[in-house]
């Protein structure tokens, strides 16, 4: 049995995220393809449980625990975490790193430099709430954190051989500020979606059903969705409004369970909580809604809804706007505008004949741009993993 640091292939890749669940749910296809192309793959995250370890080992990927506080701001703790990560990368004899989300990208870039690893890659999957303006409110804490992040960007990000961006707005933002060389900036179409798993589903007959799937954060437009649903139900009580997503108490924009419970008791929305298989809700839905004013990368939830053939109502925000051709596969609205959201949603009730054609266009766009295998091929070729392994040898776990 090989030890953790014993390389079985020429390329030993550490894939670094801030949640084990995202490695399993959103990066499985990438991890499996890395293994297929001949790499030894370690998946690094701070919160593995028994099930996530089991699923990764089935892919011949080795789960490794790290210390990383997703919302932490303690300079001493954060510095120690980076140093620990550098030591771990050396111990595992890692030859290449791939990190995604802002904090893992920055920390892994610095740790790789300390560990002497020159094959460093990162994916900017959105800039998050820190880069969302607060509608005239002045937040000293937010601006201080953002200023610190920008300094870290200048130091850490040029270390990456390639930075992958999920939308052109983020790419242009980093290019304008000199955080990345144009030759090292690569646009990809989100994380992609498995078009076989999320196959075409005809819209259901009967009353129009809307669904929103996201973490329960204010910046995802949850309250605007509820307000629009409340107004629509007053005139169209037959309409349904599904809300999928788990609570995220660690986030500053978290919506409380008490508030969600009040909406459910009022009968405005049906809250499903965290849904292990979103396809169940999508099958029941007519239209997918995400009124986000978060700085998204490319929302995976939208791509999944497009793949099954649903019209999209979302905001004219980075990461969201790229998924919709207004009037063809959905409708774009201004962010934080409950009135515009109401008008867009009620349009599908007044004219349900829009659902089918717009849904078919969504599926066409998903097939043309967002196939997960095409997205992963771009990433892996830029990482130098451009050919499948000659043998099917698996990593000993």
C-alpha cells in the first residue's frame, strides 16, 4: 500500500477547496478525469466526513484534511494555515496544485511558493459578497478585508501559471489591476454540467411552478424572490414557489431558519432545505429563478436548470448574465429589484407558452457551451494533462 506522499505517477496534483462537499458535488468529473489522465490526485479540504471520504476513494482520489477557516479573519491563524499547507504539499511530494474559490486560490498560491512548487493553477469561481457594493452603506470592515485581499492578489496570483475565470467580468477585473498576465488568463464556461445526468425533462403540465436553488444568503436574492412570490400568489394562488438550499449561519448574509419558517407558515414558499438531488425539484418546475446580486462565477444551479430545459430568470450581474440570452432562453432583470423580478415571473404565468421554447433554447446553450467534459478538457490541457493514461492503474488507498 502506498503512503500518502508516495508518487505513483509523474504528476501528483493537490486539488484544494474550502469545503469537502464542493469537491464531491462540483469537482467529481474533474477529479476523475485527472486520475484517468495519469495523475495521482489528493483532494484537500477542512471538513471531510465518512461519506465524502468514501466517495473520493471510489474515484481513486485521496482525501486529506487541512486547516482552513472559510470565513476566518484572524491573521495569526490564517498565516499558520498557509505554513501548514506548504509543509503538507512538500510531504505529499506534490508537483502541481489546483485551487478554486478565492481563499483557497490565494492561500495555495502562497503555500506552493513556500513549498517550491512552480506548477500552480487556480480557478476564480466568483468574487463573492466582499466585492458587492452595499447600496450607499459604508462598511469599514468590508473595505479593510477587500483592501487586504487586493494586496494578497498582487503578491500571490502572479505565481499561477494559469488562472481560469468563469466569466469575462472577473477576468477583466483581474487583468485591469495587473493581478494576472493576459497570457495566463483563461476563460472557461463555469464548472460545466453533466448533460447526461441532467438530461432534458419536459416541463410539467398544470400550474406554473418556480424554483430557486441556492445557499440561503441575502445576496442570492432570496428575499426578493419571496416578495415576488407573495405578490403573485395574491392574484394567482395556484402558482407554486419552491425554495431549495441549506442554512449557512457562518456567512454574514445568512438568512435565519426563523425567517424561512415564517415564509413557510405564511404559505408563500415550499422550503425543501438542502436537496441531495436537485433534479427532483427541477422535474416539477416550469421556470428557474436566481435573482442574485452576489459576484458569482457561473452559478452551477443555473447550468443544471438549463441542461434539463428550463427558462431562466436571473440578474444582470457578473456570472449570471452570461447564461441568459434575454428573450430567448430566459429574462434578465436588474439586481435587487423585486418589482422587475415580479414582472418577469408573472410573465410566464400570463403566457405559459413561453416555457417550452425558452426551455429548449436553454438546453441548446448548455450543450453548446457548458458540457462539463469540454470545460474540464480545457483546464487539464492547460495544466499539461492532455492525454489519458496508457494504463488503468489506480492509486492505492
